[in-house]
C-alpha cells in the first residue's frame, strides 16, 4: 500500500497522473498564484457624418471610424458609397464655407467630437498636373515650329516652306524651343507636385493661354515682312545674354526646390541659397523662379522687338506676381523664422 501510494505521488509530482502536484517530501505543492489578466483598453471609435456643403443633405454616415484615421482614408470610405466621387474629386471641410482639410489631417486631432460632421464639395473632374503641364508646354513648341517652317496656308503660297534671311528669327526659334523643351523635361524629371491633380477645366484655360500666345508671337516673328530689332546685333546679343542667364537661374531654383522635398512627400521647408550663385536670389525674394521666368521673357521681347511677346511677358508677370504673393503669405504664416527681407518676386519692391 505504501509503495503504491509512493508511486502515485511520484507520478503526480511529475505530471503523469491526475490530482494535485506533490513535492519530494510527499506533501502537496502549493498552487501557483493566478496572474490577473489586464483588462483590455476600450477603443473609442468616431462616427462621421458627411453632408453636402450646399444643400446640407446627408450623403453618408460612417460608423466605427478609428480615431487615427486620416482624411484620405475617410475619402476612400466615402467613395465606397459614392463611386462617382473618387478621392481626388472630394473636398472635405469642417465648415461649409471653410478651407478644405488636408489628406494627412488626422480625425482625432481635428476640433470635433466623437460624432464629427464634415461638409463635402465636388471639385469636378480631375486631371493630373503632369498631364496638364505636358499638354500646355508641348503645344507652344509644336505651334511655333509650324510658323517657323512656314507651312502652307499661313503666309501665302509663295512663302511655303521658305526661310527667313534674318539671323534673329532663327535665334528666336532656338530660344523659344529650348524654353519649352526645358519645361517638358522639368515636368518629367524635376518637379515634385504637392497635389496630384487639378480640375479638368483648367487644361482648356491654360492651353488657350499658352497656345494662343505662341501662335500670335510666332506669326509676327516668322512673318516674311518681319524687321529686325532697331539696334541690330548689339540689342540681340544683350537680349540673348539676359535670356540665357535667366533660364539657367530658373533651372537652378527648380533644382533647389526639388531637393527640399523628398520624393512622395508633402514636406514644406524654408528655401535657402545653396552654393549655386543663381540661388542667391533667395536672399531677396520668396519665388526667384518666377523672377527668372519673367526675366527670360523680357529678354525674348527685347531680342525680337515684338509687341505680342511684350504683352505675353506682361500678362505672365501679372499672374506670377499673384502666385508669388500667395506663396509669400503662406511662408510667413507657416514659418515664424522666415527671413524678413524677402519680397515675393521683385527685390525690395514687390
């Protein structure tokens, strides 16, 4: 009996049989203390109601939205119930007349409760920035060459495929073509866009501007009755120097701006001059790329002494001034340590 009890106790102590665990002295071992389970932390979900910004009609109700969800993720959820409004077409805002929320904004960091109300606006059909830029820049390049080679039905039958005897005409064609080839290459390999798309209607407005002015300029510069600049070769050489310097400066600024933003990022930093002397203009203006762009067209206007070119330069300067002022205000608002001496586009003046 003692032997059988000893065997049972031994088996139990080794986990071979049922019953309590025994120690070497034959007495039961004390039960290990139970580890208290940590209560699971409750996840607080949000409810998101999306209303039409114009009619206040309820378009969508999203239940159990995670607090760290971004606006981009909310747009994707909204698209599931309204496929006709893909994310790039949506503008979500906290107030019907307020500013659009950024895609990277996080729901729980917005000034809303657990039941958030967002207002939707349809931005219309969208098209990528790259497509728009390629279209609006390829057009002037092709259109100008049609006038330069004097294809039929432009200047009359006797001038078909004839060539101008003025050197400045050929030089102007080289400069104009170089400018737009540069723009095309920068669009493909240099520029990094903070927004992927723009409204489709913009492509018609932009192309009308670029293509129309290109045709108007090219018609007069390549006309068989075109007369060279008043001061001859000296005027052309000075204008060419202005054009080349400004083109190099414009490209240098674009490269400096590209290096500020890593690929796939929307990071914004204060642009500063680099070792490249062309970037030193950052000391005085916020948008030196526009300064150099306007300078290029002023040089082209002096070179050709053509009124349509001068008007194109004036219209371009007006538009770029508006853009430069907007960017300058954004810099001042976003960065407290933004250099105070900088002006938007013209040093010390504008």
